[in-house]
C-alpha cells in the first residue's frame, strides 16, 4: 500500500507540472511543423499554467523529488515547530516530517551527507516551480517568474515567493539554489534585491491605506536586513575571485552533485569526451586538470586515494557511477562543476569544457548582478532613511564598478568578458553575459554602444543565443533561454536602445509562439537558430522540459516591451 501511494506521488509530481495546460489534448495538426502561431492561444496557456505550477507544503505532489530515489521527507528548521497542517502530512501523504540537526547561519553549516536522506526544505508560502523534474522553488528562476506573476496581476503569490526567500535566508543561511537539502551548500545568481523592489514598488502589493503603507515599510525593513545577510554570502573568502575585488561562483559541498542521480551517464559522458579530446582544456593535457586514473570497482585502498583526488565512492552513488575508459574526474573538476551549477548555466564550455573551471573565473554575470544588488541596497537604505548605510552601499558599488572596468571590460573588442584570476587573463569566449552590465547599469553609454554593435555575436532569427560556440551543451549556441533573453532585452531597453530591444523581444516571442503552435507546450529553452523548440543536447540535461515558469513569465514581459509598456523602475 505504501509503495502504491509513493508511486502515485511520483506520477503526481511529474503530471501536475504539466497538467491541464501543459498536457492538454492536442489537435491532430498541433504537432505539424510550421503550424500558424496564435499568440492568444499562447497567452491562454500561460494564464492557466500558474495554477498548475504552484506548490505548497500541504499538497502531496509538492513533496516528491523525481531526481533522487529517496522516500519523500520534509525537513523543518530546528528552531521552527511544524505547523499542524505539516504534521498531518505523515498520514495524508505518507511523507516523513523531520527536523534539521541544528540551526543554520550560513551555507554549508549543514552538509547534505549528514542527513539520513535527501528531502524538501519547508517554506511557509505557496510558490511557483519551473516544471517537470524541477519540482521546487529555484533561486534565479523565481525572479523571472515573479515578473510574470506581477504582469499577470498575481501580486500575492509574487510577494509570498519573496517572503519564502527571506525565510530561507533566516533559517537556511542564504537564498538557496532551491529548497532541497542537497542545495544547502550553494546559492544561485543573486536577484533578491530586484525581487524586493519589484514587490515593494508595485502599488498592488499592499493595501492603499495607512495600515497598508505601514505594513509595506515594515516589510521593506525586514527584507533589507535579510538581503544584507544574503549579500554576505558573496563576500565570504570562498566566493572571492582572488585579489581582483570581484566575486566568483562557489559551492561549499564536495564531489559530484546528488541531484544527478537520475542522469547516470552525465559524468561518464564528460570523461569519454575528455579522453577523446585530450588537448581541449586551454590547450593543455585534459588529464592534468580534469581526469585521474581509476577503476570502475575500486578496492579500499584505491577508494581512499580517490576520496582525496576525485570523490568518495563509499558514500556517493553518483561518484560510484562517474567512471569511463579507465578514468574518473578530478577533485578540482567537481569544485568547478558545482560552481557552474551555482551560476545557473549548467553546462556550457564558457569556463573550459563542461565549465569545469568555473571557480577560476570572475564572471561578468555575477559581478554585474552584485553591482545591481549594491545599488538596490543603497536605494532601499535611502527609502528607509538610513543615509549612512546608503553611502556605504554606494561606496561598495563604486569599488565593484572600478574592478569590473579593470578586469572585465575589453575596450579593444567592445565587450565585457570573464576574467581568469589564476592565469591573470581575460577570456575570449563570447557569451551573452556581455549584456548583463547594461541591465545592471554598470556600462557607460559609450560602452553600451560598443556592446550593441556586437549584437551579431548572439542575435539569431529566434532571439539571443547563449554564445557563438556550438559545443553541444544546452547553455551554448544554438540555444536561447528566457532569462538571458530578458536580461538582454531589458538591458537594451534601460540603456536607451529601444528599437533593438523591441526587435529582439518580438523575435523571442515569435519563437515561443511557433513552438506552442507546433506541439501545444512551452519549454525551458529554444533553438533560436531554427526558431523553434527542436533541441538536441550532447550531454547534461538532454531533455527540453515542459512548463515552463520563466519562459511563461518572460513571454508576458516581452509583450510589454513590444507594446512600449515596460515599467522601468523594478525591471
């Protein structure tokens, strides 16, 4: 009986992400390539999708994780008693309700391997998930989802998601990659202050009364305090990019990530590629950086060696499977692999093959976001009458601006590029993150003009491509994603290049419309060269997940750009 109930939960987790709008019966002609797009049909799908993608702690289908094989567990912070409706889940959903072993102050205070099994971390308010295998609330996904919720007049749900992030900071140490225990060691690209401002500056978020204004100010005070704590995550020693004054991505865990348990071939595929392309890592022998010799079934002596040079085959099933052709992946590769996942761009070849050297770089995207974060905290401090603190944040932003221009701006090429702080050189890998400084407001007018002059590096018939390198990875050419298309378009819009912004917004939405006309779904990513959802990925997440939270949201925002209705302050 328990097995049957668990199977029903698994099917629910998969199905509810795609129910109604996502898996609605399609006309026989819907799959025919080239069917005429109907934006009204796309919009109807999106309006319905918010409900089917919404999760809460009191619904059984919200608790299942199809990425791992563990029985569903819901973890409470040690200092927060389980509400009665959560305690009732044990009987209602056959889910174990457990407590974390101790209070968490920062990322890494509790290691996932300390827990008896992986599980969901409690959040007090409903939230929107991306869809498919991603059945939890994600860090950077939620910023774009929030913009869509507000565009669709679902302000209460949007505010609740920000309140969930404030809960994460207070009880789990920071904004998490997502609310699963195996994400307790890393965050995601920092958009929190932009979310806070979007909610606070939307008149519909709070009642238009004296009591509503009082509530709004108290909420902003609380949000400001916790956003400052979240900011400290990015200034910890491990997140510093050498002596540059910039930040890098970093995960406080070790070895391969547990959530890859449902993709048993990924790390083995990486090894096979590296063996077949030994000179691919910056012209050096790949084995010196990313590979170590090993056997498929190591004895105790070899297992002890691999624990130091690769990963722990005794405790990680993902590590055990990460073998091919007489090799295993190096410990340093796993550090980079985890850092790549904090970046959200998993994977590309931007920081070496499979981005295995992500932790060696000061990236344009992260430091642009942190500049925006500092400017947002400066603005919020001024709103709250904290002049001294506002000046402090302004100084931090100025210092980061100077470091960005020293290390990341490439005046001869007219682009922003990532900086390898170990080798003391700038990367020549053309990447869509070159547009982030426009969105963040760190690019000058002349720099923005130069970046716009290089739009042909990324502009394709269906929108903005991630790069101009076809590596076969999902975050490279020919693929375009909603979040980076939005950052690019919103950056162009705010920098005054409105015609470029409108053109690219129209291209992106036409791609989404065509994909929906072809198969009746909205996807996590698109082929922007062919202008549809036909995606073939060599390694990593090879599927093109249906849903999809941020794509739905960005479609709505792109419509505003095309119509000239974009709200500048919060976007």
